[in-house]
């Protein structure tokens, strides 16, 4: 279990970093589309959000969010398994 937690921690850190990068890419995609659009501020904002680049970045962020949460859930599950194992081991030592 401890080895799995160690590997899971690395996966979780990678998922966190990927998520953070995806957030930044979303901002860049929006800013790029915004600056390439003419019109009023609300019109430019609307066009930026509808741009293919922004939509692709949004999908990447969705995937990164999913992976971040999934790795977090897996990590918590393994921690609970470890705590269960510790409790069972302590109970066996005490003859319970």
C-alpha cells in the first residue's frame, strides 16, 4: 500500500501541475482570441469565448480537472485502506 501511495502521490502532483497549466492555457487562448477580434468589449469577449482555440483549451481544462479529482479520490481511498490495515494490525496485536 505504501508503494502505491508513493506512486499515487507522484500522479497526483502531475495532475495538479497539468490542471494549473490548463488554467493558464485557457487564459492565453481567451486573450489571444480577444486581441484578434474587433468590436466592443462585450462583443470581443463573446467572440473570444466562442473561438476554437478557447473551446479546445476549455476541453483540456475539463480533462485536467477530471484527472486531478480522480487522482485525489484514489489517493484518499488508499489512505483509508492503509488506516484500515493499521487498525486491523493493532487489533490483532491486542487480541481483539
